[in-house]
C-alpha cells in the first residue's frame, strides 16, 4: 500500500489590482471569451426553483426561458452533486416522495417510495442515485424497546413501489456516495463513541463487499472528479482508490491551516481536480462566517478568498450586499470562479459574483437573483 504523507499550505488571495499597464491588457486580450450557460437552483421563502443564466467571459444575464423543474417546497433531505439534484420529502400518508432533476439535460422525475409498509415511524437519513437507480438510507423501530434497525433501500425508478430491495445495516448509517458501480456508506458504531466504519456495497452482485475501520472523528465522504474517494477528518484527509480501496495519499494539516472542507455544505470538483467549497472560518481578516475557498490536491494548497480583499466596503455592504457564501462553481471555458451568496439585508434574495481565480485574481461581474443560490452547474 502506497501512502504519501504531506502537509497543507494555505495561501490568501491578495488584494485585487486595478493596474492598466500594457502587460495586463495583453494578458486579458488573450483570454478566451466563450458563450456558456449556467443552470442553478435557488431558494426564496422556502421554495426551490430553477433558472438558467447565459454568459461568456465578459457578460452575464438571466435566461428567461422556462425550466423543466417544477418549483417545490424546500425538502427535508437533498443531495446536490455532479449536475444532479435529488430531494426527499415525507408525505402526510407516511409514504415519501423522491424528486430527481438533472441540471445537465433538464430531466425531471418524481415518484413515491415506502408505500409498502405505511410505517409512520420511519426516518430517512440520506439519499443518492445514479441512472435509474436510487439509494435511500433509513431507520425504523425494531421489535424491542429502544431497538432501531437500519436499512439501505435500492430502488428502480421505473418501478419504484415494486422494483426495490432492502439490505440491513448493523450500525447507524449517516452518509453515502456512489462511485464505480459501488455504494460507500459511512456508519457509526453507537456502542463505541465517535467510532466510524465504511461499508462497500456492490451494485452488480447486490451484496456487501467489505467493511473498513475508519477510526474516530470522520467528517465526510466525498467523491472526487477522478473517481476516487475523499475521507475527511478535522486534522487530515485520506484519498482512496474507489476501485481497489487502497489509500493513495494522506495529507495532515498543521495547526491553524485546517481547510475544513469536510464541514462545507457544498463541494464542486473542477475538471482540473481542484475542489471549490465554502470554508467556515473565524479567521482574523474577515467578518464572514463562510468564505470562498479552493483546494489544489496536486500542490496541497488551499486558497482562501476573503471578500475584503477583492471588494470594497461599499461593494460588500451596499452594492452587492454580501451575506453568507452558499455555493461555489467554476466556469472552465472562461476560467472564472462563480461565488453564490445570500444577501445580507433580504435573506430571501441572493446573487452570483464572478472572478478570475488565483494567481491572477480579477473581479469580472455580478448578477442579482430572486432567490438564494444553492447549486450551480456549469457546462
């Protein structure tokens, strides 16, 4: 097993320069200016809706054409990844409704699950999916007092009320992610405080392949753009091969340099493998609870984008009304970072700021939205 142990370096984005010297002008004139479309989900007053944005390297505007997504109440559970949105909402009759929407091609499907048992004590924990197959982690009371039983349900969306199978899980399952026709389930041994394991489920054989001891303080399982599995801890992260389950690398953080992407509510892997996330922070130099951040796995560096370094105080407080950072994405065709945020004054509204990322940061433009963006898909 090959393990490389590396230490993280954090870099701060420097203050944006407004220089108009000839070298800057020549550099900008050589940049590509390609027409693209961004698809996004946003929330206003607890209602989720979808919209499209037309853009290129210099301009951005709303696309007023209708989306195939049907606006809905913000659900109890959601999973937003790889241009897909999966929502789950329990119903009054004790069944549940699962909604799938592809921001890539506009596919929208909705179907009921759990109508077989009408168990009103059921609790759904996590959801994900691939193709026509969806996966639900849930718990129900057992036969004895205080007994709880945990299950993975594998559902065929073409026949959801009959085309499903349940697989029991011994320990409490908290997260799941899909890679390489396998499902990875993070579980916690409640008999041993703060101790985590990972189950690997094979979709071809419909069986559990293995159980791995992950130790204590596991934060999150994250699937990467290179079909690897990232497992985060407060003080380090491990990168696993999703096919062999071999540890490819271990990166430890020096105290005070923790990137905290395991605590981020949103993760976006760019085509070059860099991870865009909202970093929770109490660092000096910023008043914001979450700031944009990018982690480079090749160089093991985290670049933090303080709003104070690329927006004036007037822009932060009045022009753009920057509140909480809610989602990040990356336009690889025009080399632009998209920063979605919630307004500071009207918290039902939001916006998107586009900037050139490090090492040559530059504020490009901004667009107001009639909701708070929670997911942005770029072509």
